[in-house]
C-alpha cells in the first residue's frame, strides 16, 4: 500500500471539497469563497476563485458529467456555477428558505440537487426550462430540526437525510416531469413527493452527521454524534426493516462516512483519521484504521544534541514538542469522498478537514 | 379624535417588549418536543425500585458483585419521580463501593464484552455523573447502607464525621470508577452520556 497523497492547502478549515470527474480540478469551500485548484504535477495550484456568497460557504458539489458546480451558504442561497469559455457563470437558485443552507448534493443523474437547511426542510431543486431558472420544492414533513446532511439513492428519487433531531430519514424526492417513475425497491413502490420511506432514531439522541446509501441502494448507513454508526437493511415497503445494526464505538464521533462495496464502510471524524467497518446484514464491526501507523517519517526521531536538549528544557520546560498528532490530519475530518472507484469498490478516497489539508488515501 | 389620546398607560410601558414571542411560535425551537428524541420509557414506581434494591443487596450478600451491578444497570430509572431516581442512585453507589479496586477493570471488561455491554456501561457512566453532580444524595444513601468501609471509622469514632469527609470518599470511588469506565468504553461513552435524553 503506497503512502497517501497529502496536500496542505492553507491554514483555514475546509468546509467541503469536491473533485471534478477527471480529478484535475478540486473545488474547496473556504470561508465565503469557493476556490478552484488545478492539478500541476503532484501539487494543486489555485487557479480560480468563485465569489458570489456573502456568508460562509457550507457545502459544494461538482456534477461529474456536466461539470456544473453547486454551492450553498449560510447566506441562505445556493448558486449553480455553469462552466463557460469565459469562466464560471453563477445562477441563483430560488431556495425560499429563511435559515442557513447547510448541505448540498447533486442527484446521481444530475437533473436535481438537494439542499439541506436550518429551516427544517430540504429544498429539492430542478431546472425549469420555460422560466430558465432553478426552482425548488420543499421536503418539510416530518423534519423537526436542522438538516445536517443528505445522501442520494442511486435511482435519484430516494433521498436520505440526517438531522439534528436525531433522526435519519429516507424520503422520496420524485418530481413529475423531471423524474421517470422509479423501479420499486425495498424502500417503497409508489413514491410520490415527500413519501417517508424510513425514519430511524439514534439511540442516544445524537445529531446525525452523515448518511449514505450502499452502492446498490439496498442499505443505509448513518453516523451520529454518539460515536456510533448504524446500518439499516429495509425488508419491504411499509414493513419494519430486516435489520438495524448499530455499532457504538469507543472513539470520538464520526463526521462523514462512505461505502466501499456492500461489505465495508469507511468513516472519519473527530479522531482525525479514517476507520474501517466490515460486515453485512448479520452484523458489523470496527476492523481498524485506514492509516498505517508505522509509516516512515513518523517514527524517525532525530538525535538531539545535549545543548539543544537543555535549551528546550530551559525555554519550554520539556524536551520534546508533542503538539503534533500522530495522524496525517491534524484536526477533525469533516468530509470523505470517493476519489477513484472500480465498479462498486472504492480504490482511493479523499478527506478534508478543519486543518486545511486534502489527503488522498489508498484503500 | 387625535391619535395621541388613544394611547393607554399600557402602551407607554415597555411590557410588550418582554413577551417571549418565541413561545408563541409553534415552529420555534423552544417548542421542540424533546420526547421525540427517545422511545417512551416504562415508569418505575417506588415499590419497584425497593424490590430491585433488595434483590441487588441479596446478590451482593451472595458475593455476586457483577450480577448486582448488571441488575442495577439493566433496570435504570429513566422515568420516575426524583425520589425514586435518587434511591436507585444510592443502590448503584452501594454496589460500586462494595467492589474492590483490583476487581474493577476485569469486571468492566466482562460486562463490556457481554450482550448489550456498551449500553450497560453508558448507563453506569450516567450514574457516575449523577453521583458526582449530587454528592449529598449519593453519599447520603451510602452512609445509611454501608457503615464505614474505609477503616477511618475507628479514628473518627470520637468526633462526628463531617459530611464533607464521606462525600469525599464517595467522590473518590466515583472518580476511580470513571477512570476505569473510560479505559474500557472509551471517550465515546462520555459523548453518548452527554447527548442522551434518557436521564437517570
């Protein structure tokens, strides 16, 4: 396993990051702007800044096929940035919310995107040809609190959402005229807009930080603030699920999780490193960390001169500065994303966090 | 009629500024039903709690400290009057005090690895924090139930032991348990206790 690729971009938190499909462009949400980095050799160089939001940008997503970038911000707006020969052209989306927008993701077919918000609703946005703008429809019931995260089902109709009311929900975002009637799944058969296909409460009432459907869409995983991840296997529409497996860990809470095939989940958060979970419908367990602890450069300890040692003791009262964490990320990881996939399996994934680093990991 | 005449004394005061308008807004977070954050819990009455604590004491007398602790933690009082909650806390602290320091870690490990062990240790952690938060209640129960296990009783026999001393000893027991529970169940356990709406 080769060493992960580390890019320390700046000393600010990265709220969210997204790679273009060719992995040559990296979009970063940094404070109120969106920064676009281009790959130059082994490094990423700043090549463009998208300014359009006047409060913190909370989330960003690049559609892999169309290359459109969608961003959302605490200024209650979402912008779709259309790539043109003259650069990116922003279009304002009519979200109709009066609290911050917290999270945005394109649907897999790229005709819609979902914006979570503090207004206790999810705006499902789609393009209306006749008016030539992006409009939204609201998923409102039964959300009781801020939406922190959303995740799309592969069929682009079902949407999972995590909220600060300790519930992960599966809802239908079917929009007439935009979506074709989806194949029936274990989650539901008839799926008019705002159908609730599943509602799962976290045991300790922790906020839900991340939700993700498995590659097949037949299982849902979510991470909550009680340091747990939960995997739900639905049985049939309107029936209680086949299995709800909750793993409470000894670790700090996870902020983000991704599936690697159907039998592995990678999750990362406040422990500043990624962990693997392995299992299936019969049970899941924590199987270890992604980061190899014995990589070169970490254990190398320079021989200190006696003079230097006493100098350090005099200056700081200790010989060694151990403010460095043993992990690559030096602060909370907030986003994980698949970087390179083969079929359903993830071969590389990227992480970003509060320390301003982007790390590309080999699975 | 001029507008000025219509102003009453009420309008001239700023009482209207003190109306908590958030309470009137059904969508406000003030009106968030926290009962939606946990499944309904069975209500436990005083007699239930008394039966439980005598069962626990029986186990303790039989030398089955682990069983006693398990019984306590499997039946937490989430829903009940404050008195009953305090009473159960007293039972838990009594069990904790009867277990020797050298037995703590192996016992906790066995509980953690057993069925539903994570949940049980989370529950224990809730009682540890509750005990620390209300030293009077915890040690009060202790004083009645365990007549001085510390060995200081003879020394202090002459003078009246101040409640501060016994509070301190109860607290040190709770603190050493806290340390051991974190060793076994990790920091995640503390996080779960903090987020949980099921309060003991």
